[in-house]
C-alpha cells in the first residue's frame, strides 16, 4: 500500500494538480473582459506604475488600506498568522 501511495498515486495527484492549475489559468484569461479594464496602462504608464507601487506598499503594512482599517480584528489575525508562518521555521531550526 505504501508503494502505491508514494508511487502512482503521488504522480496522479501531481498530474491532476498541474492540469487543474492550467485549466484555471486558461478559464481566468478567457473570462477577462479587456473592454472593462479601466486603467489605461499604455496612455498613462507612469501614473499606472505609481499607483501599482503605492497600492503594494500600502498592502504590506497593517492598517494601510481602508478595508483593513474597517476590519481591525481580521487585520491583526492576518498579520499575526503570516508573521508566525515566516518565523516558525527559524525557531524549528534550533532543534
């Protein structure tokens, strides 16, 4: 049973995962409506890049966006979880 689970079943699960990811990407791209895109990246490229960098910077810090200020409990739980996710391996290396 162990040989089956670590052999063909493992490769089958990897294949299903890869095919599923490819299908999701294709369906996502086909579902995009390019006419509904409100940001004109080609006409106002500098404004688009400034806005994108500013948005990413605000998402990196707690309470940087309006939705995170509206949901303070979720914001704290979100950041504590992700900081713990990054810090845990450091403490596990001590053993």
